[in-house]
């Protein structure tokens, strides 16, 4: 992502992701749904409750309809499946940033 000119901030877990999202105020969040301590869905809900406008793109290695629905219900704007196709990711990000 940095090669494409984006500044990247990484969180080690969902709790840290919420803190960083609120303090660093990123333009977009790529949220892995399988995070330790606080999972990505819970972290997305918390971020969405406090920062309603930031786009949140869910990332998961599981491409199932229920997970897509759960991500939307948690406030995620979009969904991308791992392994991530870098060109598809850049195209997706460009829709929101």
C-alpha cells in the first residue's frame, strides 16, 4: 500500500484498531475480521458507532454469504476476500479515497 503512496497504520488486534481509528482518523480502514482480543466485526461496529463516515472494508479468508451480511450489519462498507488481489484492492480503495 505504501508503494502506491498510501500511509499505512497497523493494529495488532481489534481493540487497538478501534483506538487507532478514533485517534488517527484514517480515510479508510481495511479490517481483518479474524483479529485477536476483539474480532473485526465487533471492532467495526464500535468504529461505526463513533465515526459514521469512514469507509470500512472487511477482509476475510472466508467467502460466505453470511459473513458478507454480518460485515454489512457491523457497518462495513465493502468486503474483499483473501488472498487479496492487489490490483483489485487498489481499485476498491480508489472508490472510497
